[in-house]
């Protein structure tokens, strides 16, 4: 059981996605895609056509890298929770 807590949440998320039932994984991935699509729409409405350039700048920015890493891990944890609670 201790091995579950080892490694980064993102690494564990990948394991869970690959090892959970295909239906649960597909549902979670579909929800994530829909959420990303909604966020892209929101960004385009707020920032106009330049949103992709702004996003690329943010991703390549060293000052944002730690925040992006932290947010990625948090999203992985939330997604794992979604999958595991449905798997019970």
C-alpha cells in the first residue's frame, strides 16, 4: 500500500489511467477534454485571438514553471480521486 504514495501525482495518475477500467478512464479523459475546450473558449473570449501566444509565453516562462508544476500535480490528484471513487 505504501507504493501508492511514492512518486509524483502525475506519474500515479498515468498508472491509474492505464490500469483503471477503460470506461472510467474514458469518462475522466472526456471530462478533461471538455473542461479544456471550455477554458480555451473562455481564454479566447477574454484575450481574443492572442490567447495562444499568451499561453505559449506562460508555459515557457521560468517564473511560472513551479506554479504550472504544482497545478499539474493538483489536477492529477483531483482526477485520480474522480476515477478511484467511481471504481468502488
